[in-house]
C-alpha cells in the first residue's frame, strides 16, 4: 500500500477543515452592529437621564445668572424630563417600526402596515 505524499494529505485536511467551518458558521454574523434588548433598555434610560441632567444644568445656570434660584431650575428640569421621555418614545417607535439604528435587534422587526398612510 503506497502512502500518499504529505502535501496531498495536508491539502485534503485543509479542505475538510474549511468545509467544517463553513457549515458551522452558516451566514456571516453582525454581532458588532446588533443591539440586544438589554443594551436598548440602557440606551433608553441614558436618554432619559441625559435629558433630565441637561434641563437641570440649563435651569441652574439661568438661575445663577439671573439670581432667581428655584424658578428656572424647576422649569427646565421638567422640560428636560419631557425631552428625555420624548426621545425614549422615538427610540421605542423606531424599534416598533423596524427602522433606524435602534431596530437592529436579534428579534425580527414588527411590520407596521400603516406606514404608507403617513
């Protein structure tokens, strides 16, 4: 029984490894561009907190500038909270409609048929 040359055996082994990797990997994955539900939740919390902090900062700055301590702080804190909630709702709508950066989650997007009516 004649033994095969080493280079032919090596080539066959490389082909088998490549075929096994192709089967195991399937289609290429986009793990870097996908968002999990947890990361989306953190994004929404951060949007709310940043809106609130910006409102507080602007209100405090205006109060310090005009010498009217609690007035602008309270008004802009509420406006910042409202802006944060609005941004969160916009993100949730992107996910619901399957559009935008927030919609790239593991779950398939929900189809909304009333997009054409807007």
